[in-house]
C-alpha cells in the first residue's frame, strides 16, 4: 500500500509541476484512500501512527491544491522522504 501511495504522490508532484492541479488533487486523493485502507483495522503501533500522519498531511495538501492555493513542492518532497524512510525499515 505504501509503494502504491508513493507512486501516486510522485505522479501528483509531476502533475503539479506541469500545472495540472485537478490531476494532482486526484492522485493525492487516491494516495489518501490507499493509506486509509492500509491502516483500517490495524493495531496501533508506530508504523500505523506514521501512516495516519502521512494521510492527514496528504489530505491537507490535496485540499489546498483543490482550492487553488499554491503548495510548495518541498512539502510533497518531505512526505515522499517520510515514505521512503518507512519503506526502508
């Protein structure tokens, strides 16, 4: 699930770079859905807590993009870095 979410995040970043805000918001929504599904019913441990935090961050950024607000690429880079750290554990 984390690999799929990261893939969607990378695609969202590419869409954002190309100024395809609607496509970027859709990819982020899909990433949120994937992460939510992965932690649904999971026991409360550090990994699921981190995934929930990532989900919240992605949801907030998706909302900003959908509202037409400017989102710094570094925010998405930070989330991608956190995903990479989880994947490398």
